[in-house]
């Protein structure tokens, strides 16, 4: 059984640029959630996708957007990058949205300069 | 609004000591789920346990045990006979649901700030 994978591992961008992060869900999981984890903090929920539709969103501005594909993989897009966007971005997959346990990938470390 | 508080920022123990990590939560939901995750230095969050609000039975898994008490809104985690490999950041989380697409509910995890556990040899 393949776990959750994310790419790239690390990324350095300049303020104002755009970035796309990718996530492949665990086999059999149809729900993907994205979290932002700043240094020394707990992860913060960005949004969740279930069967290719946004299925809930946290307190993040519209410049954070996403997609889910028919194979349940997902992308997180961030436009107009700000310095405060520097963080570890975690993707988690689970069954059927809802309140099942979420399995996390290794994360993408984004640095905005 | 839902909230999770892990009052212990850092804990340092010597190998073989028992250690308890505290977690207190706030929610208005009558049905909710609580979780513990471990984050080793590699960064990947590792799922440890899920507990629903109707099941107050304590759970033991090897050296790990969890004590859920609704009366005090606490969900504490104990490691017995700690080992160096237990060194990590531990997060308690609360699942918040709501109406989602197609009539489903979504599970947003609200995390605490985490407790850094260091086990010395």
C-alpha cells in the first residue's frame, strides 16, 4: 500500500511569485486535506477536497486555491506569495471526508524570500 | 470555536521514565473526535489514535495509553518506559465537522501547539 507522497520536498520562491504543490493520496482514499504548519506551531487547516470538490475551508485568503483530480491526487496553489507563507505544507488523505483519521505526507517546505 | 490546548511546551525525561502529555479541548459539538499525532524530526505527522466522544474507555497500545475524560475535557497520553526513539513533537487534535459537498461532512483537524518530548539515554 502506497502512502501519501508530496512534491517537491523543498522550494524557494520570491515574494509575489506563484507556487504549486502536489500531493498523491494513499491508495483507496478519496479525500485530501491541506494544512500549513509554521515553525514551532501546530498545523492549520487550509481546505479539504472530496471527489474533486472543495469540501470545507479554513481561514485562508482566496489566493490559496486547490484542485483534486479524478485519481484523487491534489494540488495546492498559492498566488502572490508573501513572506508569511513560508511554512511546511502538509497534505493528508482520508476516507470519505468526515471524521476519519487523516494520514499525512512528508510535507513541502516552502521558503519565500 | 473549537480549541485544543497543550500546556506543556517541552518535556525532558530520562529513558525508562514514564511521561504524560496533557491535552485539554473546547467544543460545542456533542459528537466529536480526538486524535494524537507524533511528528519526528523528519517532519511527517504519524497517526497514533482516534477516539470518538461517546467512547470514554481508556486505551492501551503497547507502551502507549490514553485517558479520555469528558468531565474535564481532557485527552491525556502516557508513554510508559520511554525510549530515545519516542523523542518527537506530539500533537493533540480535535475534529470539527460541518456540511460539505454532496451532503457529506468534512473533518477539519484543529491542532494544539504541540509538546516537544526529549528522551535522554
